[in-house]
C-alpha cells in the first residue's frame, strides 16, 4: 500500500520540496518494482505527483506493456549497498535501480533534482552511493523548557519539532514531513534530544522510551534512524545505583538491560549520543576511568543490537583561570583523546567538532581529525548558527564545511574520507513556519545533507540545487523572472559566510561575542572569563600565541605540513593569523595590509555587503512570496543593524587600544 505523502500544517513552508518540484514526474507512466515499507514511500511520492500533474504509476509489468517513462526498481547491484542506486536513460526510458529500499528512495529524489533533465535526453548509466554511511542531525531539543536555554538549546527556529508541552507531540505529521525533507537531501539519522541531558530528558531512555518510539515511527518511512542522547549518570539517576563507574559489573548490567528494553521498543534504534565530562555533564573521570572505558561501556550494551555510541570529544576545562596563559582550550580534545587511539570498541564513534574551539566563524580544522587512525571518527559541524548570526543574519556555511571536509590533515587524505564514523550537524530546524527562522537558513540544512553524501563535491552545486528546488520558475512567475530570482539568491547567499566573517571577530581570533546568548559583539565579553576563550589584545597587538617555540604548543599537534605552516606568522594563512599568533597591529599580512588596516577595511566592507544584500532581497518582493519576503526583510533589517554594531564596536575598540587611525579616515568612534 502506497504511503501517502505527509500533509504540511497550514502555513508551513514546503522548503525544498514544493509540489512544483515534482511536476517533471507528472504526465508520465512510472513503474515501481519491489516490495517493502520504503518502496511504499516511493510509491506514495510518485502517486502524489500523478494526482497533481497527471500520469500513472503501476507496480508490476503487465503482459506486453512496456511504454514506461520511468522505472524504479529494486534490482540494483549489491556493491552499491543499501543506499546506493544507478540511474540511466535509454530509448525513452529513465531507470533507477537500487539494491536496497533506501537506495530507491534516494534515487527517486535524484530524479526530482534532475527535473525535466531526467527525461529530456539519453544519459549514461551512473552509479551513486553515499561516501559516508552516517549522515546525522543532532537536535539540541529539550522536552521540558529549560529556564535559561529555552526549549531548543541554541535554537533559533522556534520550539522543538518533536516535543511540546512536556511530551512527544501527539500529532507527528510534521515530523514525517521533516523526515521527508531530510531524506531528500540524504540525511539518514537524527538524535532527538539535547546532548545536555537534564532530569526530565534522562527518562527518555527508560520509562519514556515509548515517546521516542513514536517519533522513530514517524521518521522511519523516510529511511531515518533515531538516536538518543543519554546521561552517563543514568544508572544512578534512573536505576538508583550508587555509582556509574564504567568498570562496575552492576553498572554494566544496568546498561545492558536498559538497552535491550530500548530495542524491544525500537528495533532499528541507531544508538546513543554522549556528552561526558564536558561543561558539567557527568562522565568517567569521576571514577578515575578513561573515556575509552566510558564509551566502551555503552558500546558493549549496544553491540548485540547493532547500535553505535557517539562519544563526543568536546572535553575541556571550562573553569580555567584567565590569568594562566599555559592552559589552552584548543589543545584539550587532542590531549584527552589521542592517547586512547586503538582502545575504542568497533561500534564506538568519537564525535569531534570540526574546529578545536567551538564553531567560530573561522577556526583551523581540529588536529584530532587525522590523529587517531585506529578509531572511527565522526566530524560535527553546527548548522544552528550559534556563532554565525543566529539565523537572523544570512550566513551560508556550505563553503566553510567544504573547506573543512577537503582539508588534508596529513597533506594527503581529506577529512571527508577520514570521517569514517560519519558527518553530524547540530540541527537548525524547529517548529517555525519556515523551519529555520530565516528562510535562507534552509540552505544550510540542505547543503549539509548533500555534503555528507558527497563531501568532496563543490558546495556551490548544492546551493544551486537548493535554490532551484525551493524556488521553482512557476512559483516565481515564469522562466525569465525565475532566472533573475535564482541569480539574486545566488548573489546574497554565495559569499555570505565571508561577509559575516568580515564584520565580526577578525583573522580567526574568535569569540568577542556577548556572554551567555552569544549574539552580538562584546570584544572583552569572554576575556576575563573561565571559558578559555581569549584574544589578549593590548596597546601593542592582538592574538593568541599557539606556536611551539613561544606559545601554548598547539601548533605542534598538527602533522606536517601544517605544524610548520602554522608555527610561524610568516607562513600562517592570514585568515588564521590571530588564532595562532600574537602580533603587533602593524604586522603586515600576506595581503600587504597591516593587521589594523585589514581590520578596519573588512569591517567597513562587511557592512556594505550587507547593505547590498538587503537591497537585492528587497527587489525580490514579487518573486519569493509575501510571507517569506516579509520574514527575510525583517531579518535583513536586523542583520544590518547588527553588522553596524559589530563594525563600530570592533573598530572603536581597536582604534582606542592601538591609537592607529584608519588610513582612509572613515568614521570610528
Ligand atoms: C549543548 C557550546 C554551546 C552549548 C553546547 C555545547 C556543546 O558550548 O554554547 O550550548 O551545549 O557547545 O557542544 O556541547
């Protein structure tokens, strides 16, 4: 039985799956061969397109019948795995063949992306399969509204899609629609609660697992496995044991039993996500045990059922003394985890933030990636724009993520290939009508999924795909206007990350944000705090000396060639100079400018770029739909206000510290 396509609640934006994106499937005869629940999902999708745009879908060859335009069949080669597929067009027929049901679903969405091109001319057989087996979103959603963080920690898109009024939502149609959007960009796993596991959420593992099972049931038809964040202290919090020591037999038995019960409820449960010994969350250090002991405890409980533990490496001292310049937070993940390489169970994945600090607009790639050859690593990026404008500012992160994924830690293998445990993003979606607050922030979610499928691809290709799917020419009122719309959106999104970088913290130095909520500038907001995030600006210069020769030694955590490149200000790339070095304001960059003049120039330029983007958006009023336009316009006002505030605070601060005037005499306060 075909599974009906989810119906979006009134007023909710269809994002990159507007009905019009399926028009090319209309008016055609489609044959679907194979059976299984995801095949029924595929059938439902095609049937919906036929209902709207004409055409017919059949499930079995009739005798003598062959005039099919599209064939979707479960006969693909086993080598392509469960998620791969082939696509070919020959003699007037487009055929997608997959070995597994998920592959058929991905193949269908591939055809949707191709649009008319899928049917217009012959195409040679091409094989597609994801480079990474796990393409996951971590939701930092709380069930109960947290007094400080609200419902979604670092969420800028309303409340949780999964939880409302202290329970799993009763109506899960929108969760199904979310699963559909995620499948259409290749995502196959979702963790449904915050890695900071509070009292209420701890219970999802045991007495409230039924609620998780319902959510899993809504995501499953789109090939998405559900994962849960758990507290390491669960045996004490939930099981009344006196300890959570990973080597204690009763603790091990407790986890084994609890996990077996999870699988009774959710047969295809993906596994656990754990934040341990990090920012106050409990962990194995309390018992004098290592993080390998901790991760392996949960891995052992999950192994009989085929689950995986995602163990986060965000372990650092968040109670540092700012006076102590020898402790360097950037070093922490590498220092904690590299000695344990080879000690983790096969079904334990270490989840590493892409940079050594915390999702700043510019950071080097974490040296931990590439330094643990005997361990499965997953790389974590942040789609939710905690430090990149909180979905009030446009900041398309595809280029940043692509740079991370294409970085070669040892000068040879790319991060995208080293991330054998997968790619994970902190989700930016919520119950907002546009899913992501700023409608243009949808592009981040879409690009993430596509990059996780193909990490070495050109990210701009995925940006164009998102634009083409989301803004169909017919929605824009015809082909000519469609072209203008797409060019304009490309213009405002393509360089938006670099624009954001220009008007905020300069040259990789990071932070300089308002403490707590992290929105807006505060140059010294974290300078005398315990969080380990400093810039050390004084009257002579700015930046953190992380060299081996005179600094914290962090640069030495890299393999060659990077250890040498980063060690000296003469070879360090400009954009990371202040991350690695403390330099005088008149230090001359590779660009030929002094640090201080670069800082002034970029801050003026950044604001001008926002002014221009706001105008471009204003010119699209008739093309993007009134609600979307109004939302974007309101956000652009705020982005411009915010960019000016950043410019003026940063420029004034450094002018006052250094006494060096702007060479171009512009207004600084
Ligand atoms: C979920 C940063 C954020 C925290 C977040 C943490 C993490 O510190 O500000 O809100 O906690 O990262 O990744 O665990």
